[in-house]
C-alpha cells in the first residue's frame, strides 16, 4: 500500500446522475456505455444528444429509439435524490470504491448500487453459495466453514437467498466478520421478504449490492445474471450443496469463465443436493474438507496480518512525512514542526489521528514514539508465556 494520498476518483454528482439515468433505459449495458463515453465523453452530453448524434456513437436504431422515448420519463436529478433518500450510493466503474476484482470481468456492470459500505479489505473475499434446501449436513458445513472464514477476516459474499445463502450471512455476522449480499432486484426491495432483518444486519456488517436501479422487482432471469457479480467480485466460489442445474452451479460456471477458483464440498452420492458439488469436483474443482483447504489454495492464511499492517500504514503524505521523523526515541512536537516545515496546528491534528490509529503513542508531554504493531506485541506476549 502506498503512503501517498489516494486520488479522489469518485464520479462527480453532476455526471453521476446521467450514469444512473442511462441505467434506467433498457438495453444500455457495458458495450453501449463505452460507445457513448467514446463518442461524447461526459454522459451529460450524450443525454441531450439527438438521434443522429446517438447513431454516430454506433448505437442501433432500436437503442436510439429506447433513449429518445425513455428520456422524457426520467429525471436525472430525481434519480440521485431517490438514492439518497434510501441510503443507497451509486458507483460507476470509474470510482475507486468500485470493487477492483469486479472491474476485471468482461461484463462488469457500468453502475452498481450499494447500501452499507465496501472496504479495501474486501479484496480478500470468497463467494459461498448453495442450495435453498440444505440438508442438516449442508447446514452444519455452511455454519462452520463460513464462521472460520469470517474469523480469518475473509469477506464472505452470497446472495441473500433462502437456505445456504442465509446461513452464510448469519454465520459471518456471528463471527464478527464482514459479509456482502448481491441482490437481483433494487436495493429498496428485500427478496425474500422474510430476510428483511438479515438484510439490515448485513448493511451494518458489510453491504448490499445490486446492478439494478431502485424499484426493480426480482425476475427469474435476473438471478443467473446476478451470479456473475457474486463470482466476479471475489477470489473464488465455494459451493456447499446444489443440484446439477442449481443457481449455485451457475455461479461456479461464472467463476470458471472469469478465471476464479472453484471450490466444492463433497456430499453423499445418494443425495440430490450433492450431485452438483460432486460433479464440480469430478470436473476439477478443489475439494474442501476444512477451511484451510480454501485459505491455502488462495494464499489467504496471512490475511489478518495483512489487514493489520494495512491499517497501520499512513494514509496521507502528511502522515507519512511526520512518521519518517518519529522513531523509538521520543521526539517533541516542536521538533516535528521544525523538521516537517508544517504549522503546529496541522502537526497537532495529524499526530492525534495517528495516535488514534495506533501508529504512534505519546511518551511524556507532547513527545511521541512509534507504536509497535499489535502483531509484534502479541508475539512478544506469547513468547513470554513459554519462558
């Protein structure tokens, strides 16, 4: 992680409203967004363009008609107002908060909607999916493996469906970890309805995500499309029970197409719920008997330490500059002002923030030293218990 300030690449609100407005028009997907951007640059210009100019972007006549007939019924300003009213944030693929792994897939959604918050640590994510009718065996496996994944600070992604998905989200939350649910409807709708409380819990411990605008009702054909996001925003997919033609198996196929890892839990040869997972293993999916099978395959055994070290890195140039002058020997704030050429008001506020983050600690009046990491402290404490 760099010590420089990350650039602010959030789409400006004046432009974002046109991204969301175009998202309301049927047939405008990744390829046509790219065509509009390539021809017009700002989508504000594309929104006001006439049929001839729209055709010059390479759009087919039916798409041009969809735009010209749809625009009078769509108010871009109202689109963003509604998002704010529902506590939903829209991200375009130009935004730094847009999931980096999802941006890599061939059919990345131009716009996604988020309730809750996405974290930089979500790059260590695994999709865990399965049948809506789990056996007691499948339920136990889902509870235990998900709990262990979340305990290892792996973000667990699933689809909020009945059965394995719901178990996965519950277990991740119980472990104190992060979980993300990808929906096949607008984020002002919870499907299935009985998962309304679970959806709210997920918002508090992660995020709900959808590529569908507010008000979009779930449809049968939306779920297979949704599954490409489940696999696309993660390092791999773990399937815990599923028949040969289940949604879980579709998600695994998306993962294979996206060059993601595919994992499966074996089951009884007599159980229809295990036909899909056993078939995946026959086709080369990684057989999973314990959580270490996943962590080792994806090289995720050190994630808690990596997250800690990421948290302990300076977030801005100012923090990094001051930290260069702070060692294990106490240094006074006046000296830091002299060395950094910064006013005392700036140095004082930055030092206070660095102390809250655990980067430094105060040793006497206005004198600071570097703080040892929690990992180092834990290692020393453990070492002491053996002496």
